[in-house]
């Protein structure tokens, strides 16, 4: 990371549209080589419509935004799943900022928050064809399961479940 001003902080519920705005810029290009345009469009609505994001907030999902030089650059979402277990639902960074250590920073900040909450392990799902698998492995995550999740409309999420113990 260079000398930019970098902040990672939780957003307030009335700022949820910032997540949608970032997702519109980041998510489709991130999956263009893996998913069809039809599945990307379907999943964007399924996961990032403001009412969907608001329901996630209501059930306890916490959203964080990474800002770099006062510009929203990435987003993260976590949820408590068990007494000491959390799920990393979303972690994305603007493509033009990748490869600069910001993704690692974002992940480490998220892990620290989970530890501060008393979490001992962090799980995530990642598409089995996503190059991010290598990044997660380099950060200490291991594949613990495979899942094929029917998300409707004839589409599936073909994922690995990865886990990292945080203690």
C-alpha cells in the first residue's frame, strides 16, 4: 500500500445504498469470466437490491466499506453464525486497486473485527473457478467443503467453503 488515506469502517443502515453502488461497479467484472451475463444480472438483483441488503442488516449482517483517498473502494459483509463462528459473506475490492495490498488489508481488518467480537473461526464461500481461492489460501484459509447451491432461475453457485481459525 502506498501513502493514500485508507479507512475501513462499518456503515450505518442508512448508508446501505453505498454497498449497492460499489457492487454495481465491482461485482460484474469480478465474475465476467466465470458466470454468464444472465446469471450475473440475476445475482446482482438477488444479492444487491436495496431491500435485500436491508433484510440482511435486519438479520445481523454487518457491512463495512474500505475508502481510499475519500473514495469508496471496496466492501465487506460478515455475520455471526455460531457462538464463536462468523461467515464472511462478501469481500470485494475495485479492480484498479487490486494487487496493491488493499485486499489483504481489508481481509485482515475483517478478521480483527471478528476476533474482537470473540470469533474463533471465519468461513467463506468462493466460486470453485474464482482465482481468489489462491489469495484465500495464501492468507491461511483452507477448503473444508464443496457446495452446489440452487439460487433459482436455473442458476447455481458452485462453491468451495473455506475456513480459517483465528486464534
